[in-house]
């Protein structure tokens, strides 16, 4: 069995909003990139994630959405000190 992970991303391309799939070998990498989208490091917005399982012949055996991806992304961002600092600067700027 082989497992693949896909991040669903919306991007503005040529004046149109498109949904694209970014593929990952691990869920951790997907969560890290989703956090990068959330932090504004990549253009576009993540809108969900999928986990696909393929059997030995390469046929799709199972597909499911990644549950609680938003919580996982927020936890990843909270662990990043740079992101925490930028959030603190934004909050200070907004309150002044």
C-alpha cells in the first residue's frame, strides 16, 4: 500500500480563481505548506487536504479528507517563532 497526500489550494490565475492539488509524500510536509499558505508565504489559499491510499497495483483503495487540518495548521504556526513575532507586530500596529 502507498499513501499520498494532497493539499487543495485556490489561486488567482489569469483573472480566474482555480483550485489546484499539490502532492506530498507525508502529512507533515502538507501541514507545513498549508501553514506557509496561511502565513502568506505563498500566493493562494489552502482549502482542504486529502489522503489517498493505493494498493500494490496502483489502484485507488481509499480516499479521505484530512480531518482537523485547520487545527493542525494553527498548531504548526504557533510553533514557529517568526510567525509569532509577526502576529505580535500586527496586533501592536492594529491597536495603535
